[in-house]
C-alpha cells in the first residue's frame, strides 16, 4: 500500500468500471459510489463516511475501518468477518445489511440505526455494548455471540437463545421478549 489520501470527496464513482486503489484514506467522504463486488481488501479507512453507496458482495479482506460511518448504504452479503478488527469502530445508519457476515468479528460498541439485518450472521462475534436501534433482525443468527450490555430495546423480529449466547446486562423490550423464548417452545399471549 502506497500513499495516503487525505480529506478527499468522491461523488458518483463506479469502482466496478475502473480500479479501486487500495491505500489509506483519512477523513474522506464517498457519496453515491458503487463498490459492488469490488475488492477493497487491505485498504485503511480512518474517519471516513460512505453515503448512499453500494457495497453488495464487496470484498473486505484485511481492510481496516476505524471510525467509519455508513449512511443509507447497500451492504447485501458483505463479509465483514475478514476485516482487520484492530481499532475497528463502525456506525451504520439506514443501511441494508441483509445476509451480511460478522461471524467471529470483535466489533463491540457498534451502532446499527434503522438497519435491515435480515439473515445476518453474528456467530462467535463480540458485539457487546452494541445498539440495534429500530433494526429488523429477522432470521439473524446469534450463536456463541457476546451480547453483553447490547441494546435490543427497539429492535424487531430477533430470535436469540439465551443458553447459547453471553447476554449479561443486555436490554430488551417487553413487546419483543418472545424472541428470547422461541427456542423453548413457550407461547405468550
């Protein structure tokens, strides 16, 4: 990796049509850019924001994301499990993360706000202190996941087995508590 790109703004770039440069990006903004199926592997993004970008099936192998915000982005099938988790800090707002993979990733203190996380895999992940604000977690996979102090109070449609996850201090709403009981065959009226 050579060079550092500082304080740049990219508008409407289609990286599926011209090569993406794997380098370090500091305080850069990407607006309406297409990264679908693109290898952003081994890149470093520090204090960057992505707005209305498409990362469907993008490749993140060894990529560092530190203080990175994704706003209204499409991240369908994105494999975050291969990120460099050193200094990893993420914020997702209004994003579609259906079928994304966070398995085995250490990403505590992440914020998911108004995101769709349908069938997203959090197996073996550390998402302690994470907030799922107004998120759809239909068929999301939580197995051997560290959910300690995670906030699910406004999340919807989750199914989590308390016997297969670390959940001390996690917060849930009464209206969605059935998502903790589904695996036990318990019915609430």
